C-alpha cells in the first residue's frame, strides 16, 4: 500500500470552479531519481496551459523519541542546496512497501534504532505546485539501538536533541527543512511543546 | 536580490566528512516551469553517484493578518495532486525581484490586499533532497483591500480564518501543505498560538 496523496478534500462540487483537467501529457525526463511529466491541462475558463511536475512514490518521516524525551535527529548534506540540514529521519517508499514498513526500515538503516511503538501522526505535502510527493509522519517510541546500516552512497550524522534545542534551532534560523518544521508542530499539538 | 538559499550552516570544517562535490553535470530538461539538472558527484568515500534536482528561483510565503487577528488564506487547486489545498498566499520570484517585492506583488495579485507593515519571519526549504527552492516567509499587517488581479491561468478562492480554525484544520488532516504548516509554527513562536 503506497502513500495515498489525496486522502481528504478531493475535488467536490464546491471546488468545480477551480478544477483543472488533463488534455494530454507525456513523461519528459525519466531519471535515476526524478520522473518529470508535462501535461496540457484545461483551466476553469476553458483555456489551456502547461503543468510540469515530478511524480514521486511517496515518503515517510519518523520522529524518534528517546525515553528521556530527547529526539533522534540527523545532520545530512543535501546536494541541491550544498549544505548540511538538520532533519528528522525520512525516506522514500520502495515499490510495494507500506509507509509503516518504510518508516521502520529507514529508522533502522539511518539511525540504528528500532522502535517498539509506532503512532501515525499525519500527512504533509512538501511541494504542492510541482510534485506529487506526500509524506506520512510517524512517531517512534520505546527505542532500542541495534546499529545502523546506511545505503551505499548515504552519509549522515545522527545526534540527539531536546525539544527545547530543536525549537531554539528553529528560532535561530538553523532548522529550515520544512518537513521537519511541520512535523515538529504536529508533534507539539499531539503531545505538547517544550 | 534573489533568495539566498544557503544563509546559514554552509559546510564548515566539521561537515567535511559529509560533503559531496560536483564532478560534472548538465541540464536534462528545460521546461516552462521546471529546470532539471543531473550531476555526477563525488561522495565522501571517493565513490561517485548521480544527483538529480530542480533549480528553482526561490519563493515567498505571506501570512496576512487582519485587524481582528484572522488570517487571509487561499484555497487553490494543485494539479500534481489533483485536489484543492488550504495555503497561505505564496509565489515565485520573478527575475531580479527581491523577496519582499515578490511578497507584496503576490499578496495584492492573489488576495487583493496591500499591507502597511511587513516583517520577515524566516526561511524554509520545502524539498531539500531534490530542489534548490527556498521560501522566505513574511508577516503582512495593517491590511487594506484594494482588489485582486490574478495572473492568466490562475484560479483560487480567498477566505479568512482564525488561528483556532487553522490549527483545527491541521489537527483534522485538512491542512497538509508543508510550507503553510511550517509558517504557522514560526508565526506561533513569534506571536503566540491560539
């Protein structure tokens, strides 16, 4: 079961005046990572325009919570922006993989932790204007460290931070990864902030 | 002045063990919206891999606050996900345009409001793994409605919501646009939540 990127607020009759419909389209780039589409679409006023976007398999983000309340976080170099980002563990779904299985796999591979208890926190869409990507967010509790096994070509540092330190990093402009910021708010709504 | 997507935490000596360096690369798709690159990069262990990503001009998000504390928000159909999203006003920088000028232009064009007072709230990166996009976030206060003028091919509804209603939409899974969720947290950190 893949991430369903459209679980709520699909177009209903009250949204018909906003809806765009596909006339034709094609894959314009099929890369190692990116699947790029270009569609001709009909707009609400019956004119047509071009929409270009990435087709993405879906992803997960994991909020791993240690017994003392600290979070397991990563520092990872992100090539497009050529700098290191502070992020919660995350990763893409493999073909046929469920979001929960992806979350469990990525947490173990990237941080070396397994979790006894998993809670689904919600769904976010990082780039609604040009990607189909949806990210399922999970909380991982009751962690045990068993040793990590990174993918080939994957390099990242794992560290632990308190909620207070994470919010301080946000306030200082040092935490800018949107999925991590969004997840931090959703977590605080559910379990309380620092 | 464009959005500088790398204002903080550029690679320093402590991050050298994570850094990836470009060996060669090319633009593999040059569309109406998307500029797609494919680079061969050298990894920290001296092996090479492929990185594919979107080169993006940068964007802004505006949090427009009415005198009674309500927010001006949009409901916009997003073609890649084929549904309507609840979002703060946002848009891409035109060539040579400053983020503040973009914010003022987009707010007026999309919602019909102009603002007397502008406050920069921070920066987020929506898709660190495959886009250079950075979004500057602004708060717009002291609003006056002067009438909107949408771009050709742009259709969206404008509405007003309390902070309480926005958080309720988040808790209900109806607010999933990551930039809007992240901006809501940053705003609450600065001015207090509901």
